[in-house]
């Protein structure tokens, strides 16, 4: 049991981890950093027209539909709920609370909102913090929790659809359509005899699990007795999910062993998909995750979705949802120094400038648990928190796998650049996809997890031309949580050693880009090339050791829920259920909000979402 929820129902959190298939998204922005976390003037965000391309040449502008107004006196001294951090989980939670007329104040240390989903401009190029493959947004009836949040708050980006994703493997490269129509030919060409048959048999075996994984929406979940009411709204779907029980929690490797998957291409392909979904190979990925992805990725007629204007459009839609209620606000340059504890409950926060803001209902923290622990250090040391809570914080910050902890995933290296598009195709195709993955070696020391073995590349201006000046493209490449932080730890960012290591990383990433873009590095527009490292992640996103998130192994680790033993303090984000990824973090924010509204309000939100009809 976890805070009153049976373990088998907790499986549903993981079922939503990939309600839309999205690759690992990571982020940092090369903008003048309020992220240095010195005392700055908190800034209320105000609705305005997007100012995406008005930056002076060579400068950086954080993208947002909200402009700054330095009016510190407008910060309230009291609000119903304080949300620390404006990542997707925090904004999802805040937008749903505002929808229910709960006054909510979002406090963001950075000078722009969105966390790992924000974007910025340089010399007219729009740079994406972390490219993702989104699906389930361009259709009305969708199991995607973020789509459902948009339906509740009545705000949403415009979506562009496309249908190809490229792959460069040791055996060759291809950019087949997603769905079953072309993948059979890929299996024949790259897998050889038996590959198609093994994959089709696996899909048939996964059918019942896929139905169960897609059956029940995480939007119905809450961590109190009210869950009996909200889950009972979907009796057939609840039964279908519970019927599969432990099978959804089991590692996907058990299914692969049962089906005696022997074809090397099929095994490697599945390992890669598992890794891109959850940061783990098949041996550690849950059946629920793979079942959902296989059903969604290989269903007839499936398309990928891209938010017009970039991922920042998702952030802007959520922000509009927050500020629809006139008593809710989003404040940037507002660095929280301390979470206050009074009379055995979370009472509010103290900002780095000394200002105290009280929360009458709750404080929701969207920061990682290591940062959160620091925010609570004074209260814990002063004996204001219980032994139970102190032990809870020790457990969720324990990364020792041998001592019951959950290790962190590795970090990232990135390159962002604007390039000259002369001679390049203007639209994506099988020969020139907008997004692709590069795998250098299936047999590396750590398999797909080997450092710098897999690179993800994205050229979103092929999908949305507004993201780059005419005749140009914007490009992003990165290693997906395979870069050891230890290789960079302690380096002086101004040192020659650090600059040299960045150049070496850039060379490796350019090579992956040039699998599809000839002479890409020679096409780079001066002043646009930006290289990010684990230290960049640590600095700009407040990610401890630049980590992508928790390395949760199926059958071994369990992420915490959203309530804590300290009354009035809740956590959301990728260190809580359901974990990593855009849909999962949105679900985390939604479940947290559900805990803070009445059952009647929760039921009314469920009235607004549209789910696929079940057979």
C-alpha cells in the first residue's frame, strides 16, 4: 500500500508513462541566468504577444507568451497553494488548481518558465530544450494525460502532424513511417529471416497487456479514499487493468524470454526502444510501458504530433490555464530559499530576497528531491519535522542501489545550432527525416547505455518553418542520459580544459548530425553554435549532478507518490510516480492536483476529458 492506494492500482501510474511515445527530453537554455540563483527581483509574468524573433543579433531571448513586469509589491503574502518550479508537472498541477478556483502562486528561479520544456531564440533561431516525439495530441479522444489537461483548462497549442522517424544503425539507415505499414519491410531488410515472424508473434502476445495498459486514465487517480469514487467511474477499464495485475509491473525481458526472441535485430531494436522510453534496456523496463508503446507506435494510421511554435507552446498553454483565474500568478526570478514548517505542517516559503509567502492549503514542490531536501534543511535541523518525515527524505534521496536506494541516470551533452539550408530539402521525407536516432554499436560495454553510443538528432524547422529564418534550419543533437557526470565534475567552466572537452563533444555530435545533413558543421551560422554539458544541466535546471532522473528498474525499485508525511507538502515531477517523460510528468502534476481538490471537483474535471472508446 502507498498512502492508501493498493499496489496493483499503482500500476496505472506506469501505464501512463508513455501515453504518447516521447524520446528523452532534456533541457537547458543559454540565456542570461537568473539560474545563477542569486537574489534577484521577483517578476510577475503577464500575458502578451509572443516575442519569439525580436532578439538583437547575438543575444538570447527566452521564449514565452508572458513578458516581465518588475512589480515585487504584486507578490501576494498569502495564497492557497504555492508551486515551487514551473516544469511541466508544476504547471500541470497549477493549471488544474486554478481551474478549480484555488489561488495558486508558481515560483520559478529561472527567468523563463517551462523547466525542461522551455525554448529560447538566438539570431532568429528558435532552439528546443529537448526534442520529443509527441503523439495523441492531434486527436480529440486521447489517453494522453497532457491532452486531457488541455481539455480541462480549455487551452492548447496548435498541432502539426507528420509520420516518419529516422534511424541510423550499424546495419544501415532508414526512415520508415511509424505504424505497421512499412516496418515489416525494415524487419526483412535489417533483421533477415525470422525477424518479421518473431515481431508479429510478440505483438500478438502483448495484445492483452496493451489493452490493459491503455484501459484506465491516470486522470482518475488520487491518493485518498476518494479514489474509490473516481476510479469507479470507469468500472470496465478498472477491471481490465487489474486483471493483468502483476504482469504489467514485470520487466519486459520476461516476455522476451517467454517468446524466445532470438533475432539479434529484433532484440536490439526492442532494447533501443526501451532505453529511449525509460532510460533502461528491456531487462529493466516495465511491461506496462512497452505494452502501451507497442500498441500506440504500431497501430494503423498513427501519426506524430508537433506543437506549432515549438515545445514552448505547450508551456504557454499551461501558463494561460494558470492565469485564467485572477488570483493565480506565475513569478520568475523568484528563487525559493526555504520551505517553512510551522506547527507540524508546511506553511509557506522564504525567497532568497527574504520575502515570506504563506500557503493556507499546501506547498507543492516540483524540484528534484535533493534540492527539496536542502530547502527543508533548516526546519529538519531545528526539529520542526517528524522522525517519519526525516526518514522519508533520507529514503527518497538515497541513490545507493545496494542499500535500497534508486540510482540516478546519467546526464547529457548537447549541441544546438542554426545552419544554412542551401541545397537541403524543405520538407521531411524518407531520405531526409526531421528527427533521427544514431546507434554506433550494439555490443558496447554497457550496451545501449554505453556513453556516447546513441545520439538523438532533431531538425524541427523541417516540421515548422517558423522556427528558423528563411533559408535556414535549426538543429539539435544530444546523447540521451549516457554521459557520466564524473567526467565533468569539478571543472572550471572558464578553463581551457572545459572548453576542449566541449569541442570534443561537439565533434562527436556533429558526426551524428552529418548522417543526414551533409557538411553540417560547415553550414553552421556564426554565433548560433551552443554546446551543453552535465554542468549546464546542473546549473540551469537545478538538476543534482545534471541527472536525467531516477534509474527505476522494473521489479526492483518503486517511485514515491505525491503526498508526504509532512502535512501540506506534496511533491510532483519525474522523481515521483509515474516517472520520466512528458506524459508521465503531466500525469504526476494532475495526480497532485487531484489530491488537493474535492471529489466533486475531480469528477467535474473528468467530465471534460475525452478518452478513446474501448472495445
